[in-house]
C-alpha cells in the first residue's frame, strides 16, 4: 500500500469514527479479573492438606494438576516471605503443576492476560502461559519490583468461543512445592488499532494496552519477543532481552492520555515499530519523554533511531514527573522504516536500589514533511 493510500485510509477512518486525536472508542467486552482470578475464594478445608490443594476441582473456578498450594501472603515456614500485594491469597505452582480455567471469548478477537507472578525459591523459575495452540514461556528470574508486585501481560488470538487458559510451571526442583506464585489474573479484549490522523505510527500514545489492576499496580511488564500483531501492546515490538513496562495514569505520572511506557532496563529494554514510509521522503519523528513520578532519578537519555538516523534526548530527572519533547528529521531509505527507542542508562529508585526504573516514553508521532 502506498503512503498516500494509507494516509487516505487513515483519514477515512477518522471521518468514519468522527475522531480527532483521541478517538472515542467502544470499550472492550471483556476487561477484568477472571472468575476467582485473585484466588480469594478458597477451597473447602476438607480439600486441603496443609497448604496443598487436593482434588482437581477443589480451587473454585479453576482446574488444577500436580502440586498446587494455596498460600497466604507474609512470612512462611522455612524463612521465606511471600508477598501477595493484591488481596490475601495466591496459588503456588509446584513441580510441573498447572492451573487452568475455561473462558468465554469471541472467536477471531485478540485477548490479553495480565497476571501477577513472582518466583518463590529457585533462581531460574519460569512460567508458561497458554491457550490451545499458542504458548509463551516467561523467565521470572529478574525481580523488577521489590514488593512482589511484578505483573506480566501476554496476548492470544481466540480460535474458538471457549478457550482453556493454563498457567504451568515447567520446572522441577528438589522441593516439589517450589515454583511461581500467581497472585491475580485478568483478561482484556484488545481492540483493533486505527491510525490517528496524520500520524503513521500505530498506537503511538500507547492507549491500547493490557488490563491494569485497579487496586495495586507496579506497571505491567511487556515481555520480549512478542509479535506486534497479537500483542498486549499492539503495534509495538519489544525487541530486547528485557521487558518494557506499561504504566497507567491511575498509578503513575504519564505525559498524556491514559498510558505510557517506562523503559526500565537501559539498552536491554528497547521498543520498536516498523512504519510504512516512502523511500527518499523526509519525515519528522517526535516523542515525549519524562519520568513516572515514581522516585526514578538521575541523568536520563532516551536514544531514538529511525532507519539509520539517531537522536539522543537528555534530561535530568528528580522523579517528580517532568516531561520533555524530542523531535528530529530523517530521510526514509526504503518503504519500511524501523523506529526504535531505548534508554542509554540504567536507573533505580531513589530509596529502593533493587527497583529498576527508567525514562517514560509517550506520544510517538511520525509525519511526512515537504
Ligand atoms: C465445598 O463443600 C460444599 C459442601 O460440601 C460443596 O457443595 C462445594 O462444592 C465444595 N466446594 C468445592 C470447591 O469443592
Ligand atoms: C480490589 O479491592 C476490592 C476491595 O478491597 C476487592 O473487592 C477487589 O477484589 C480487589 N480487586 C483486585 C483485582 O484485587
Ligand atoms: C518495498 O520495497 C521492496 C524492495 O525494495 C519491494 O520489493 C516492495 O514491492 C516494496 N513494497 C511496496 C509496498 O512498495
């Protein structure tokens, strides 16, 4: 499709939907906790052996397999501490254990799962989340929040109207109860993307994204190596080893709209998009950086790339929610141009050195210039 045609389509879209820069969208049909998604409905006493749940259907609304425990947050026997920041209870998946649930969805639509998960004993714990035919295994070795609030997102395309969602611990440890702690699980229908007038970047304000827990959020980690089509953050590619964090304006300072991205792991967390361009034409890439008002401080630098052009935007953060706009012109070399952003430096919170954080990115726009 030529640029002129795509711009024209984008324009038609905006007319059809009567939209301006922030179009009124329909709300997703599904956007909330799964039934007993926070594990606060607990098994009957008779179906518990200490913390272990006995019986495939004993955890309300879930089906379990293998050694699954229902744990309460706080200090544990053996000197462990389990943080359960949302509510009291969480499910702990032991060696090769799984929990699953059937969810009614609409075939053909894309859904994103948001889930709080932390490792409990082994260093190298993973969690595998799947629906039939689609699966992703996430390493949960790195703790991004020091309060146990790490939350991830993963998306799938529904191939039927009823899907079985499964969380599985693929690991085997000496202690069979060792394994990831799942604290809360929510689902959201991801609405189709549309271009905003004049901007050839899709979802440039990060307004379309995963479900955000209302009560408590440390941001949602968008893992690496996800596709840009079936994604909790459609349009974007996390092309690095480490995730980027999706932050919402209910819990963080975001430069505009409802959401933005926090680039939390320096050059190890990069976010990119491949846009349609016309070879030989000039474009302006503009974006907003800032800090999330979360105590992330220091000299920050966001590096932006568009094809072979690069641009560095520096700013001083004292963690109080400042913003700065970057803008540069580039010439497209081909009909596809990759735009990429990463943070030049690593940062941690002022009073919490274990908590990785970084600059916030929002409002990414590319327009053609004459
Ligand atoms: C708990 O016990 C009640 C009464 O025996 C039973 O009706 C219910 O199905 C049980 N719940 C679960 C989750 O096993
Ligand atoms: C949020 O808190 C309310 C009241 O404490 C509770 O009923 C609800 O289940 C919580 N939601 C989540 C996602 O934990
Ligand atoms: C883009 O460029 C490639 C190679 O330069 C060419 O094969 C392809 O047809 C072009 N696509 C469009 C949509 O112009």
